[in-house]
C-alpha cells in the first residue's frame, strides 16, 4: 500500500454521552504514549476542534435529543475540518470523545468526495447507534449518529414526541452538507455488535444490514471477517472505519461509558483494524469513547494506544 500523509483531528467533545469523562480520552491516549516512550503525537500534524463542553453545565434541553443544539454545532465544525483535511489529500485520524461525533466525520467525508463516490462504513461497536429522537430510550445522542447519516427517523417504532426545535435541529443534522442520506443500509457493516434495542433490531432486520458477531470473529478469524467485510463493501469507492472501544470485551474495557460483555479482545481488534486499514479504499479512521474517569491505571487508553500505533504503521 502506498504511504499516506496523516493528520490527527482531536474532538474532545462528550456532549452526546450519558456519563461524563469521554472528552478526556484523547489526553489519556497521549499519557499512554508518554508511558510507552512514543513520539507518535509529535511526529504527525494535529489539530484540535474547539469543543462546547461548557454546555454540560447548562440544562440538557430536549429529553429526546440531549444537547442537540451544541452537538449540531460540533458536527458543523468537525465535518468542516474532516472535509478540508481530505481535500488536501491527507488521511484524517479522528480521536474523539463520544460516538455522536462519528456522524460528523461521515458528513465531512461525504462533503469532500465527488458526488459519484459511494461511502462504505465499518462500525466496530457493541451498539448499533441507530436511534432517532423519536425512538431513543435515553435521549443520549451517541446512540443516534448512524440514524442521522442514514436519514432515518424510524417512525414505525416511534415512542417519543420531540418538540419542534429538536425536530428542526435533527433535520439539519441529517441534511448537513446538503447530502441526505449520506450512506444507505447496504453501505454499512457492523462488527462485534451485541447490545441492540428492539427499535434498532427492526431496522437492522428490515434492511438486511450486514453484522459480524463477536462469535463469528472468534470462530472464523480476523482475516476471514476482514475479507468478507471488504467484499460486502466492494460496491463502495471509499470506506471509513469507526472504532468504538466498547467493541472490546468489558473485562478489558472498563474505561468506557457503556461496557458490554462478550466483545472482541484487544489483539483481535488490533489485527482486524490493521488488516482493514491496508485496503486502498480506506479514507478515514476514528477512535472514540475512551473514558479514563471510569478506568484503573489508564488501561483502556494503553490498550487503544497500542492499537492506534499498529494502525498508523500501516498508513505511513
């Protein structure tokens, strides 16, 4: 694979999470780098997108899309930065707080690509993140990024009645960059998905979304899963990988807001990402949901930093 110029985009925003602390995940990664004596963060260009975490001290706003106004503002900033980076021919590695920001990254990628391009998304996560303000049980927007980029309200499973302001902001998020939908269900692959609500299951089943379970990763091996994932997305011209650290088993992922049992281990995660990132279609990579306030001895960030090092070594 040809070497690429990379740039770290730091998004220290946790507005979409239910627990506090994910905005500190990027600094926890940097501490892990120091502990390993690594100069990774000195070697490559880095930019920090201004965050709006001061809004955490203010009322949440709508219970069905908490802090949506601030999150939309973050989406605009992140999408602009990702798009500008790609247009310069640089590969963006987004280090993010909570997973709501993944929708901003996808928006930014789409904004940078020609209209004829087809974007595939590999979502490595314990959760489907495919709720909308109409279906969410929690109101936390880190459970909604994929619904936004799919232009999906899931009104067949409507449980909530969001107010007009929430609906207006939700529609603006879906249409960010004047592109809606940004991906279709067949452009999406989940890996290690295992904690799904009924409203999300309905969408996944109805749209025949490709899912590789943890059991399949362990049974078939990383090489086979990576090959099958890329084959499923063969119709796509570009591919983005989103790696939520809670895809890893809760025995090693205490340092994240919503740990779930029966995940992949750090070796499987690293090998899978290394194998996928080698593909020429990869155009962006994101890591999110490291929460050092829930961790002991920065273990989550250390495991993730080792994975990040392996990914970067394949790109440069």
